[in-house]
């Protein structure tokens, strides 16, 4: 949660979130959904996640 609330980064890559939490991709996604996050496509087709409150669903899911 703290990583997604960081004012310097609205979006974090799934790879970073998995690494820091020590979870598998599926487990990490499940936890992200539980805390109110949404997936986005980052540059380079990387999977990213952001809190919906900071990156609402009506925002373009393709992030730079």
C-alpha cells in the first residue's frame, strides 16, 4: 500500500511489487485488487498497478 501511495510514483510495475512483497504474480494481483488497485499498461508493454483513488478508472489505462 505504501508503495502505491508514494507521491513520486502513481504507478508501480508488477515486477517491483512482486519482488518487494515476495509474492507470485497471481497472488500479488489478488492482493492489489483487495486494496483497491487497478492494472495499467506502462511503456514497453509492462504491467503496472495504481490505486484507483489516485488513478481513477476513467483515466486512460495506458500509462507512460
